[in-house]
C-alpha cells in the first residue's frame, strides 16, 4: 500500500454572503476530488488544540501525527533547520518577515499594509537581508536569508518569554499595540524600527515602488522557539516517507522527522507554483521506493490571507487538476490510500488562521466506501458525523486504519 497526503494549506473557509453563502471548496470545480469523495470516509478533525496558536506549524505537526502539545517548540526553529542554519539548543530563533509598512512618521503609527512585501522575490530579499546583516550581525545575533519574505534571526543563548503578533494577523492595523512585549521586546522593537529607516531608500525598494510594487521597507519578528526534536516518521509508522513543499516550515518538519525532503523546481507556495511538478515528484518517489508522500501546497492559504475568494477557488482547482488527477491516474491499478485536507482554515473574510476543525477525506483503493455524497467540502464533511477531537491521531487512522 502507498500513502499520499495532499494538503491544501488554509483551504477550508467560512460561507461567504457575497458568494451565495458558498466556500471556495464548494465553489471550486474539482471533479477528481469529488469523485474520490463518493468512495471515501469524510469527516472533521481538530488539528489545533484550543490552548495553542492557530498556525501552520502546530497544524501540520498535528496532521503528520505529532501531538503539538508535546512536540511544538516554536515555528522559526523548523524554518531555521530548513534554511541550514547551525544553531544550538540554547539559541533562540525568530521568524523575520520582510513587510510593507505605511509612511507614517512615528514608527508606532505605521500600518501593516502587506505581511509579504508584495511576495518579494528571493533574489531581491537576499540582497536586502545582506544589507541589514552589515548593521546587525554580531556575536550576540545573526540574521539569515530564507525564501521570498521569510527569513530568520538567531539570538545566541537567547531566552524565551516574548509575546509576538504574526504580521498576517494585523493587516491594515496600526502596529503600535502589536509590537513585541516581554523579555526581548526592547531589543526586537529597536531592530524593527531601525530596519524601517535603513530599508526606506534602498535601491531595491525604490525600484519596486517605481514599478508599482510594495516595498520591503521593514522587518517584523515573530514565532520564537528553541531547537526541536521529533521521533522519526519511520519509527512512528514504519514507512519510508518524503516531504514535498515550497515552504521552509514544512521542509524543516521533514528534516527533523527524517523524511526525505524533495525540492521541486518552480514550487513557490503561490498560485504560480509548479503544482504539476509536485505531483510528478510524488509519483516518482512512490514508484521508486517511498511508501508515503506528504504534498503540501501553500497557495490557498496565501489567497486567504489576501482576502482573494476567486483566487482561492482557482488554487483548489489547480490542486485538483494538476495534483490529485495525475496521482489517481498513476496508481489506478495499484493499492493506494489518499488523504486530502487542509491544515487549518484561512477564511477570506478574516484573512488569518482560525482553529476550527478541518474537513478531511480518506480514500482507499482496496476498500472503497459508499459515502452517500457527491462532493467534498466543509458541509458534507460536517454532515458525515465523523469527528476527530485530537487531530494528531488522524495519521494513525489513515495509515493503520484504526
């Protein structure tokens, strides 16, 4: 038996009044997923515990079968591991977003206009981070370049105890009341304010402005954590596994759990991502010895953060056509189990993550079930009556069929 998880990050949503009370999942034309739904178990799973933050870090750990209440040690350490940063268990890591703030004179009056600086390119961001490194890097702290707007700060022998607000949670809000508080607040706030001065007239930002693009005119810190440890996926489930994602967070989880991380050229985490390439990579991995592949696609989540309903529909349709369809076709004559779900909802009306249970679909080619439904969405999964209160147990259900 081969196992595939097809995860559309943030794919679930709330009914939208201006779209005839539909969600992107119910609106999308997804014949491949809907055909599986006819012969699958549908249900809801609560991937994020009530006492934990609503993030892709906790949620994906949960989907992969790791209890986040036991194993979660912060988002940024997982990203740092993916980037290849060498840090010790005593070091503190933080996510560093390149963001777009308004031009208000006082730093605290500035408004968070864009948490991703217009999805800045990796080449541009690398140059901006290198520029900041000249001013910041020291024996006590170091800034590292990642992908697009996602970067990392390491505080040597740093202490936990600072409260942060993710930038995607404060779009169009003044930042003053959302600045860090607690142990490292003064240092981090000063760095953020200093970045807004240093980056304002950088040639890359002046060029972006001239082209009508959002400048990366500040950094924003969040997601602190310490170096994590996880039992290997093979040890937990006895399967030779691979991770396919464009996002450092998921790659980091894959590395720590000793899954093979497969990089796909052109995979961006956005609507322009190489969806077909991810499917091809998954098929090749399964045909060449892998037992399990986790395919993570960020695009629905990004569309949710931008409040783009129609784009989120398009992202789901691309996943259906370019990922689900080819995988089903490739294993038409072989035993395969497929699980399709989001990690968490990212409602376009809220533009941020929520902790609501997510709709899941489990299909087994050797044991199809008559679900009595014709489509996969939030409503049909809720109506099934199946509910997994501890989402981290869903993976055992999927693999061990318990």
